[in-house]
């Protein structure tokens, strides 16, 4: 399965915020540390805020922060929301599907099951499990200890 750039950036944003739970972080600092354009970040941050995963604060001293404890942020939920569905495979498309095999094809069912298995693997994974205690990641994202 191919993960979109948007989902990849969303995970960077969430991991960065989880590594800096004691303060608001800025789009600019995330862009610098996570090697992402501020334009892409703005779009992803907006989507994460609409999902209720991030809280954004406007103004001179504004920034963003996690809207919930990283232990409660399920990675499977993030991926399901961020990834465009249905899949990029033609037989999942409601429109522009020209395949004459669709009514009898079992591949569509197998591909759907495989995609669900992929998401299911991420359902038990939390943001906390990705960040806290991950010394190598924290050395990149935040020099201070997680949760301090």
C-alpha cells in the first residue's frame, strides 16, 4: 500500500507535537525539523484540526498542540482519515471504472480485505508508542525528555 505525502506529513506533525507536549509548537519549526513545506503543513494541520486531533491557536503567541493524550491517538484512525478512499485501484472507483470484469472479479474483494488488514495493524498503535521512549526519534525532534 502506498501512503500519501499528506499522511506522511500528518504523522511528522503529530510526532513533533507529542515530543513537545509542554508547549505550543509552530508550523515554521515543524517545517524546519521535519523537512516539510509550510504550505503542505498548513493544509495537513487544518485537516488534523478538523479531525479533532490538533488544537490550533491564532495570534502572535499562537501555535498548535495535541488535542488529546498521545495514548488516546490511534494511528489507524489517523491513516483512515488522512488516506483518500476508495483506493487508487480502478475497480474501487464509482466513476471512471471501465473494467468489464468488476461484476465477477474476486480481486476487488481481496484488495479490500488487504487494505483493511493494513489499517487493522495500525489500530492498536498509538502516538505515544511511536514517540515516548523512542530516544533516537526524540533526539531528532526534541532534546528534552518526553512528557516533561
